[in-house]
C-alpha cells in the first residue's frame, strides 16, 4: 500500500527552492560610459556537483518619442544543465537598481507555465521589439518580488524523485523607463541545485 501511495504522490511532489537562492548577485548589468543604447556580457560558467549554468545578459534601448523618459529592456538568458549529478530546481533574478521613472516596469515570464518544453511568445507592453519566442520547460514560475523593482524566474522539476540530468534554456526579461538621459542598471542573481 505504501508503494502505491509513493507512486501517486511522487508525480505531484515539487522541490523546495531555498529562500536565499539567487539573492547574492553574480553580475551587475549596466551600460558603460561609451555605451548609450546596447550592451551585453556572458559570465564565466558556474559549476557545482549537480551540474552547470551558463548565463548572459543584454541591455537594449528602445527607440521612443517620449521627451521625458528613455526605455530599456534587460534580457537575462542562458542554459542550466544537470549533466554532472542532476537538478531539481534553478532560479534567476534581476533587481533594478533604484526605481523606474513613473513606475514603468514590466517583466516576463509572468505567471506559471507547466508541462513539456515549448515555445512561448514574450510580449512586453513597454518593449516595442516584442514579441519574440522563448523555450519554457517543466514548471516555470515568473514573479515580481515584493518591496523591490525585481523579478525572478524559478524552474522546478515536478515529480523528480531522481534529479534531472537534462539541459534547459533560461530566460528573464525586464522592461523599464528611466528619466531621459539616464541609464538603468541591474543586479543579477542565479542559483541551482538538486
């Protein structure tokens, strides 16, 4: 009877992501002195006993006709793999340094996506370059963080009694407005485990 119970409960079991996961910055995304519109950088590979993560960020300035604000989109993207020992969860996070102009802030993914890997349209109202497509896998939850201009994206392997050795794409977007002539910057956090 207990073996049957385990089989029925296991498909719904979801790992718990540590509360402090991705709270320590692994990078700071900002436009340099000579960069007024676009910048990007890829970080060194993060390796652990469970696997590895490759992460990049890009900032793109949108063309706008607003005389009081400039509009930017941060895109954090990469791959996380459980090839070494298997994964049960990952988290990426981006915290805007300061506050956006007039509270103009939007992020994606927004909400919960469940099921097999599939392509999802990214549409951000303050990003005129949208829509675009991203791959979303397993249970992916995008959420704005309370008391901060920040967004996190969690992936969990629902029902993974044995950690998952697969590789999967990571993606997070934040679109913001800043006062005309200023540049936004973000702290980026990332974490994963078994």
